[in-house]
C-alpha cells in the first residue's frame, strides 16, 4: 500500500499558520481504516498487511515562509548555500518549524513506530479476530522528497546531513541523511517502489518558471523565493514597524495571511483588499506607499535583475507588471493584468495536465499513474486507455492537492478582491496486487471551513 501527500507547507508561525494537528489526527485515522481494507485480499480472505509506505511529495516543511531569514542583512534562501553562515541559518529555521509543529509531527513519528496503526489478527478462517486483545502493529515508512519550498534539504554536505538527521528524527522518516531526493531516480528504494505500483511521481515545480530555474536546476533559488521573502514575508513586518499602534486592529494578522493566498499572483489584490477592509482612507494611501516601496526594492535586487533577459518579455517583466498594478497600467483593469500575466508566464497554474501527457513514463506506458503536487489544485483526470472495457491498462493523471489553509480568489470579477477561506486535505492511495480485494487506488480530497 502506497500513500502520497504533498504541499503541507509546515511553517514556523512567523507568517501564516500551518494546518492544525487535528488534520494529522484525521490522516492517521484514515491510514488505520485504509490499512484494514487493504488487508482484504482478492479471494475475499483477510490477511493483515505488514507495513505501508507514505511518500511526502515535496513542500512539506516550509523554510521559505519564515521571517527569520530577514534577521540576517545579506543572507537569503537564494544566497550561496556553501557560505559559512547558510547552514546555520537553515538549521535555525528548520528547528523553529519542527518545534512549532511538534504535535503534528509527533503523530507521524508514532505512526512510523507502529504505535497508531494497528490491525486485528486473522483467524484460522482468514477473517479479522476482533475478540482478541492482541493487535498487529503496522509500521509506516515515510519517505521525504523535496519541492520548491524545501529544496534546501536536497543540498549536499555534512552540514546539511546534520539538518536532515534532525528532520528524520522529528518526523520518523525512513530517509537516510544523504540529500532528500528531488526525483525518484535519486533513490533506489523510491525507484523500485514507484515501479512496483506503476507510479511516476514528482513535485511538479519543474514546470513552473516562477519557481524553477531550468538553467541552474533544483539546487538554486528562484524568483519565487525572492518574491516570497522580500515581498510576501516582509510587507507585514515593514507595515507594523513603520506604523505600529496606528494600524487598525487585525490588519497585520490579515496581511500575514498573504502566504495562504491562491493563486500566488493574486497577492497584490489581497493586499489591496485587506487595506481597504481594515484601514481608513489616509492609512490606505500610506500602506500602499509601503507596498510600492517594497515592490520597487524587490525589483532592484541584484538577484532579480540577473534574471531579467534583454530584448524579450520574461518572468521578471511579468512580475514588474503584477507588482506595479495601478491606474497607470496599460491594461483596463487589475483583473486584466493578473489574468494575462497568469496565462502568459504560468500557463494558468491550475493544472499540469498537458505536462503529464508529455511525460516519458506516460508515452512509453511504463506508468499507469502520473502524479504531481505543487499547484495545490487536486485533480483526477483520465489520460488514456488501451484494450477493451474495463480498460485494465488505463492511465490517469493525479494532482495530490495540499494540506493547507487557503484564501482563494473568487473567479467572478477577481478585481473585486473577494477571497474565500477554507482548509483542504488530500491524499492518494495505491494498492499492491491483491490488496483491498484488488482495488487499484483511492483518491481523497476534503475541504472544510
């Protein structure tokens, strides 16, 4: 039995809150139920599984959404990771995340030790024996893969091995202390595991120009890193620093939630909407000035300017349009700008379906299931089917969604700056041959508010 989850974005509390520990309780209970059903075999007999695997498909811990980086004058996530103080700062941020989410991670650790997932033994007649007090402890093997918010754990070196060792201990991971894999081929165990379940899985940020640099690869910072740190993380701090007690009640906490806004390009709309909702006319103009100043400083960063390519409209030019949204823009409305740039540079962000159709593992039929995370947009989409009904050789694209608190932009008139709050939890389960009476997979997504 293989379970895949992604995009938990567990932070240190200095920006928006992580999803609460209660979500991990729900997940553990669902693992218990699923392990029980997986123990019913193809012939109708009951034979308890002995273990299960959970792949954490990137953006699990989120060092990027931490303001602790801002305490260092010239050190940022996109700095040279092999300078003397980089690993020390990453250690500080990682420990803060592990401590802030200790109740949630304790649940994972107890699952890994076999203390939460327990099954009744089988009787001689191969049925569950509910009369006995004896229970079989089912150990959960957790495997961590990195994405664009936790790529730092993919870096090589003894200092980073030590950081990974702390994560492994806190979360009960099965990973070695060597770099957490970005691609399954980097781990012989994951490669064999995915082949066994006919799965091809990756985080999916490789398809996102904002959060992946195709020229430099995964071990490097991106424009998305810089935007998150210097704009999203910094803005609430700067507003509070400058205006302190003058700020209306709740405005800083409201602005901190920018990290939970989807899509990411709607950040200026969120800022504008929250300022209008919480501040008077005079304060609105002052807070808008702070935003404009921070946006300008972001666009002038050496790191950002180096990404700006001459004589072509590129990702930096797109960001400049988004950040400088105003009446002076050449488009008729804020909505026009956000939607146009969204489509021009990110392909809409809502689905990576077209990328799944181009995956070699799909084209050569080596995988039945193509799985991405990253977009936070849960999906189950049939790709192809061969043979006669019931199409036993079907191929399906999944997006594993997210465990996250959201403020999602309403699609009717986005320029009206309406955001809908909710919390989401999704996961995918794939069964080995004969498990769950030969069921192939389950895909679950829940949203609550």
